[in-house]
C-alpha cells in the first residue's frame, strides 16, 4: 500500500512539474506559455500577421489570434466573412458578414458563372440596427446547377428607389462550385402574367429549387425556400408571393401522412380577404404535397390553429 501511495505521489509531482514547464518555462512554439505570450503580443492586424497567425481570405482579410481577431481594414462599411476567396461552394449558398446600417438600403447578391451568366440574384432587407452600427447578416439560398466549375459572387448595398437604384460598397469574391448530389424540387408562387386579373385565387405556379440530397429535412428546406420568396429573376418573370415578408417556420411535425406546419405570427398580419388567404394556402400546400408521404396539411400560427388561413 505504501508503494502505491509513493507511485501516486511521484505521478502527481510529475504532473505539477509538467504544468509548470508547459505553462511558464517552455519556449517552444507548441508550448502553452509561448502561445499565450504570443497571443498577448497581437494587438492589431499588422502585429497579428507578423507573429504568423492565420489570415482568412475574407473581405476584408481577418487575422485570428486565439479568441481575438483583427481586420486589415476596419473602416469597410460592408464586410463579407463567408464565403472566402476561391472557396468551394456547396448547397445552399451561405453568405455571412456585417454591414454598417444606413437608412433605406438593402443588400443585393449575385452569383454568376465565369461567362457572366447569373445563377441567382436577389435583394434582402438590411437587418434592423441603429444608424452607424454594424449588424450581422446571414443569407442562405438555393441556386441552379452551374455548367462550369467556377464563377463570382458579388455582394453590395443598394439605396434609392427601384426606378433609380444606387449601388455602392461592392465586394467581389471568386468562387468554385463543388459537385453536389442534389434533387430538383418545386416551390409555388402566384404569377401576374398568367393570371393578370387575379381570378384564380387558389392557383399557384411552380419554380425549381435545387436541394442537396443530404439535407436532413427536405420539407423544411423547401418551405424555407418558399418563405424567402421569388428571386429577382423570377420577379422579372412576374412571379410573386402572397405570404408576408419575415414569416419563419417554428416547427414541423408528422403524424401518419398529416404534416402540421407551425409558422410565426407574421403570417396573418395584414392578411385580409378570402382570395389572399386561398393563395397563401395554395402556395404552402402545393409546395409540401409534392412529397408523396404528405396527404394532409395543417397550418398553425404560434401554435394556434383556430381559423388560421380561413377565408
């Protein structure tokens, strides 16, 4: 027993010596003490780069030292951190960054192939924030299958009016396209060219969306695409949505073919008239009933089903 305690004591002393050495005395690159000392010396982008910490290919470039990060240019009003230059894009397209808010501006992104063909173009409202503050944004969207292996993503701000838009603060990112196993699903919108007098309230028309096969919940993924509304290209083809902007999915639940979709309260805000109610229900039902396993659709709002979307 005494030998056992002696071995334990020697082991504990060894551990203490190792901690003291690694934490205070070791001067090698891989040592804790050296790393902490090195991190403390990084006080801006230049010192962070000189100390050899990793630099991302974001816009602007960002140097990361431990939990600290430094921008090469911290005055850029539009910052795009994802995707980085020459990243291989999968599905969906994901754009993350932050923008200096200004009254009456929107973000517009355009994903194009190298020959200039536009795969996806859309405008999104800026997040809410006080003037002069940076607010984070995250854009997620499907895009058609590219014919080439690479292209360009442009992100910029748009101000002014629809008739006289002003583009500014453009960020251009070269990208490549990763091979993705995907399926083409449909979402449904109204169309003012096919039904100019809006007589067919319960009729909606399909547009394609490419969704990765590996997506865990395909009905939720395709519903999220529906809630984002038609792209700018689809709007030019007279597609529109009757679903209010900003509606989000709270939960989806299955029960023997019945799909219950609980949406946020914005679904019923400002929605009046039996025609629009029928149009909203048509868009949602036709989108999810493309799955053979869905035989019935129940739509609730904030968990309440009484008279939701009833004419």
